C-alpha cells in the first residue's frame, strides 16, 4: 500500500511537472480522494 501510494504520488508530481492535462486532472481527483480520506 505504501509503495503503491508513493508511486502514484511520484507519477502525479511528474505528470504535473510536464503538464499533461487530462491525465493530471484525473490523477489529481483520485489522489485527493485517497489522501483526504480519514485514516
């Protein structure tokens, strides 16, 4: 879980840096839902 989360976050940061719009918007939505869930 931790490794998968780290990879997803790394991909999100890399994607944001290169500004690939649709994929980033989708990833941002998914990651926000993931990280904003109370643990």
